[in-house]
């Protein structure tokens, strides 16, 4: 019996050595496949290297073309091919810069403050308060997330006026900072898209943005596209109208307000702006993503509706895209791919996140028990479609071989999950909740480093809905991790049920010392270890 322990240790050591060897074999295989085209050119290069000038002259004469006619043919062919290439290829879309709104300290809401304010609202009994506490303790949120002013009043209350104040504060705050960074003329902005799911007023949020911005040192007349999205607040006039009014954007701006599209609406807005930029030459697109909490507090007893009270926090982002090639030099990223997946045709997927009335007639957003399963299926579908666009050939061959083995030859082998770490240097996963982040990290074999921006955003700012991806990218920039040529994958999911991806390539190194974003003045405090349960003290 005493000899078994050393033997067991030897087996473990041998297994580790085998694992390391397999790792290097896979890396060598990946390198070989990725550079196959270059390796295939080696014989041609060696052959050409042995040719003399006389051999090249004889080769030219055998083509039986005169010098003048040959030159003309080559020139004409080159011009035709160049014309076809530049007329058919899609316009490149650049991310000039982006900003994320950071509320004032007075709007911070600790876990204890959250529990105190829900008690003051006098809407909940002991059972529902205990449920609130259970959710907030396991949320992964820190003590410095933000909520609207109305939620921190002595007697928390909600009204349309307070909801407008909330949206104006976060949207204008993000846009003001973005315009200060870029110095873009507002009259050059040709596209405006605003998204907000559950607060969609009239006039729209995009009209609000257009109305807001006048020429005050920063000229925004160059923006031609405005996109605003907000899932939970859709008043009349719309949020896009609010933006148009505030900034006095031009009269022929393409303005859109997206509502009810959930936490993945930010990438939907980027995709919409990208498609519009293909048809609108030399312009800018302003994309605004936010959420509104003031009017969407649920005061009933349905536990599946109480969860959203604990999840959502204050936040907003503004992103400036352009198709001007002259702006490439100072742009941060180039948009390489957008990919949208919609599972709404399936009833279970459609109903897993739904705003409706409970048995007492109180309106709230209900999260079904199938949410994680539905989200997993949507993410799987989206990733499967994204793989061929971004994965190196080595991973695609392994995936195809595994698929053929399982489906055609009925081999009982485990499904191969491609290594997306070979396709991206940085990954931003929507900070929708701790459980989803855990599952994605596990199933894609990501490292803690890859998921760190999402976890720290969830901890510091909470779930800010469609804007969370930009807080995560801002975290990555503040850490000084973004280098020229780096590839960034943003993936978000939300009601519908939808899963969307955006792929960016960094055009330059991002120097955190020159950046202004919500993390800069406190980035050295992160990352932090987040316990599975963070007790609420005093309750």
C-alpha cells in the first residue's frame, strides 16, 4: 500500500507532461495551417531565384506581345480591376471614439442602501424583502453601483418627469464627453440611433439628442447618423428626438429610436449604423445606448419579476462611428464583423424575458426559469455562425473533422469547442449576471484574465444593460492592454431572445494616460476578488 502513492504521483506527472506536449503539438499544427499559403509559395520562390535575366527575357518574348501593346493591356486590366474592387467592396467603418457615463457619487447605492430603500418604498412584505436580499447578496455587485435619484429619495417615487431627468442626465453626459473627445462638427453627423427598451417617449430619445447639442466650442454638425437605444423607457417624443433637439442636429439626419430590444440592443444599433454607413458616404453615426430604471420598479410579489429590481443599474454609452477614410488615422478601432442571432420564432425563447402584468395587475419584467437554457442556445448558435468568420483555419478543420465524425460516422466523441482565444486578444461579454459569465467562461475555456473586464464591470457598475460592453472595453483600455492589431470580441444577449456579436480590430495602441473614461481614476484598485456571497450588513 505504501508504494501506491509515489506511483500515483508518477502518473499525474506523466499526464501533465503529455498535456504539455499535446499543447505544443496543437500550437505547431495551428502555426502550420495558418501559414500554409506562405509555405506553399516556397517552391515558386526557389524556382524564380534560379532564373537568370536571359531566362526572364525569353519568357517575355514567348508571350508574343509587343512592349507597347503588352503595357497597354496590363495597364487597362489593372485599372479595370482596381475600379471593380473599389466600387464593390463595402466601406470600412471606424470607431472614432466612445464614452461611458459615470454618475456622481451621490447616486451610489450599496447593498445596504438598496435594502433600506426597498423597505422605505412600503411595497414589499418580509418574504419579498428576503428574496431581494438573497439576490443582491449573490449578484456579484460591489458597494458603488449607481441608481437614479428617484430611487434614493426618503420615499422612493417615480414619474414621467423623473424618468426624463434620468435619461437626459445619462445620455447627455455620455454624448458631451464623446463630443469633447472628438471635436466633431454636429452638422456632419448624418445618422443617429438611440436605444432604450422600456422608456420610449414622444418626442423620441434621438430627437432629444438632436435638440440638446448647440455649437459651444465643440462642433457636432458633422454627424449624419444618430442611433439611440433604450429598452425600458420609450416616451413621446422619442429619445432620438430628444438628442436632436438638445444638440440641434441637422434637419436631414437619419434618426432612429430602438425600444424593447433588451440588453443586446447596443450591438444591434452598431449593426444598423454600419449598414446605413454603407449607403451614406463621408459621414458620422452617433450610437447611444442606455436604460431607464425610474418607471420600471416592480412593486409586486412575483419572485420572477422581483429579480430585475436587483439587477439593473444606472449607465449609458455614446459611440461615434464613421466611414471617412481621412479619420482612420485617429480612429481607435475598425469594425470587422457584426453578427445577429434571433430566436424569437421559438415560443419559449420569445417569452423567457417579458414585460407583463402579474396576478395583481402590477407591471414588471418576468424572467422565466428557462432563461439560462435559452441564453445558452442563442449564444451557441451565434458563436457557431461567428466561427468561420474569425477562427484560424486550424481550428475550423478540427471543428469540421469532429462534426463529421459525430454526425456522419456516428462516433461517440465529445463535441469539439473551438479555441476562441486564438481568434481574439480581448473579449467583452455582456455583464448580465454572474451565472451567465460563469457558464461562458467554462464552456469556452476562457481564462480569468479574459473574463476580468466583464466581472469587474458587473462588480463596479452592475448590469447597465446595452451599454455594459463599452464599460468593459473602457476597462481594458484603462488597463493599457489594447495594442495595435489586437482583435476585440463583444457579445451580448437579451430579450427576444437575441444574441449579437461585434468584432473590432485596434488601429493603434491605446495609451491609458491619454484616455478619459470611468475607470481611469480608480483602475489600480482592480481586479478584486468577489466572494460568491456578499452579506448585507444590518438586515
